[in-house]
C-alpha cells in the first residue's frame, strides 16, 4: 500500500457529517409532514434494479451516458437507480389487482447518475418523488402542481422566489405532427435539442435545428386544430391553478423534461435567481409507463425534486431550515458527581427539548466553549446549588443574556428562548 488511505469520498458523492445530515433530515421531515397531510403514503425500494428496467422507456442520454451499470457475480446486468419512476411503475404493476387506486405515494431516497459534478449536479443525490396514480388529467394534474407549490412554501420559500412553468407533451407531439415531423427518431432528437435550448444561444439552437421544421412556430400560431385544442388544455390548467390562488405559474412551450415516458402535462419549478439555473422540481404525466409490465395502462402524474438544487435555492434566498437533531440545550456539570442529577433533570426537559449533558471532567468555562463549538444555543449549569433550588439559570450564548426559570415549567420556558 502506498501511504495512508484517502479520506475524501468517491468523486461526485458526499459524506454527511451530523450538522449537514441534520439539515437534510429537516428537509425530509418537512416533506414527509406536508405530504402525509395531503394523504400521501411513503414507499421504498432497493437502489439496485435490473438494467433492462431503464432501457425501453427511460431517457436515452441517461441510459447511454449516465447510469451506473455493472454485472453481478452471476452475470446479471444491474443498474443503480438513476430515478424512481420506473421502480414505482414496476411496484404498481406487480400488485395492480390488490392496490386501492388512486394511489398517492411518495418516496425519498438516493439516485445515481454518472454526471460531470458541478453546481446543482452530483453523482449521488437525494430525490423526493411524489406521484398520483390511477387518475387521468384534470383534478389530478391540478393537485400535483399545487402540491409542488405547497412543498416550496413548506420549505419556507415565498412564491415570488420561484416560478412554475408548464407545458404539455401532447401539445408538443401535435405540433411536431403539424409541421410534418413524425418519425420517432426525429421527434426524439428534436425534444432532446429543445430540452437543452435554455443552455444555448438562439444562433446555436437554430444551427443545431438545421432543416428540421419548427414545431414551436406551430405552437405559437395554433392554426392546426389539434394543436389549438392541446394548447387550450394547458391554458385551462393554468387558469384553474390561478383561480385557486397559485399566481406564479406560466406557459412555457420550451419545457420538455428529459424522460421519454411523459405523455401529457410536463412542468418545472425554477428559482427566479439566475444563480441557480437548474430546475428545482421536474415532473409530468406518464400514462403509458405502468403498462410496460403488461395489462391495461394506468394513468399517472408526478414530480421529483432533488436535495442539491433545493439546498442551493434555500441558501441563495437565506432561508434557514431548522435542524431536527442538533442539541438545543447544553447542561454543564461542574463535577462528575453532578451527572446523575443532571441526567434526571434533563429527562424532565427532553419531551420539549433536545438536551446534551456533559459527561467530561472539563472545567465549566471549557464546557461553555464546548457548547459554543457545537453551535448549541443555550447553556445551563447544573451544580449543587441548582440541584437544591426551585429555579435554574439559562444563558443564551449568542447574547450572554441569562434567564431565571422555574424548574417546574422549564421545558416549555426554555423552548421559548430558542432562536427562531
Ligand atoms: P429529473 O429526475 O431529471 O426530472 O430531475 C428532477 C430533479 O432532480 C431536478 O430538478 C433536480 O432537482 C434533481 N436532479 C436531477 N439530476 C440531478 C443530479 N445529477 N444531481 C443533483 N440533483 C439532480
């Protein structure tokens, strides 16, 4: 062996030390709470999938260039899931006779894509997938997009800081037909190009489009009756969302989303700040995916958001997600003899607070420095005097302010001192 092993993680993936994992857990907890309150249930699957799952209706680019695919010891081709929707479709198809439709399901877990690591893009990231399965377009699409909006607000975002841009694959398909672009390959190539349009200059896009007819023009003109009808469907959806109080939605004929399985509405949530150009959420309707596993098709609509882009968004706009696991109160113990009493007192507080009790023999001054280093905002010394008293004194480390608090109501009283 050449020297000691590297402590850095593998390229494009992250370690989560408790402080960061606490933040991410807070994000997940907020998502879980919000989704459960809308009647969505959590499911889970292994990140190991058969490679073939992605090969018929996924996304060419992801499959060709971005999957982690390998052979297991028995020669089976295995892929680390790059996205959740195919696993979801597999699970739904596998129990289609037993499940009570419509399903409102969500899942939070890691996804793997062999991408060039950059801002907003990593090789392992966490996605929350939210899906409503078993209902056609209409109220189901409205609910799913409303839920994306609701989640953003639950994370503390103000609607002025993000936009929801909506388009329709059905509209794009009709527009392609209207301009004579009908072969599958040509349509797919055009969509891939359109998907990248926002990252290109107008000239680059026109050059890459070459002689391909322009479906965007057909969307704009809407002279073709089928194009017109689909365009009206998208506008009706946007109108409904607006009348229900969602103002930051708009039509964007250039939204495609990468996956081949989308059949109806497609949408993205974007940061209004140019610092974060990548989509925060992406989703759409995929009415044909479940029938890949046989049987009748089951209509479905859903979206996913990733932790990387969302955390960048929250940081850019200075939204603080509270950690759900970092201690809130540090109990200093002047002597090891005080630990038993300190733990007993801590237990009376623990239903309302996350309490850290010092077990070391450090001097009280050093324990306070320790609390500061751990970013614990409140400190209480629990020596002999406090053990015999009906009150304790709690210090806010950020300001040095001390508060005398009755032991009887200490849990609730100390909780009120926490920074908001
Ligand atoms: P997609 O599954 O490609 O439709 O993307 C949905 C969301 O997942 C995006 O809006 C991002 O938030 C996130 N996402 C996709 N790919 C990555 C990646 N390589 N790294 C981090 N987040 C990603």
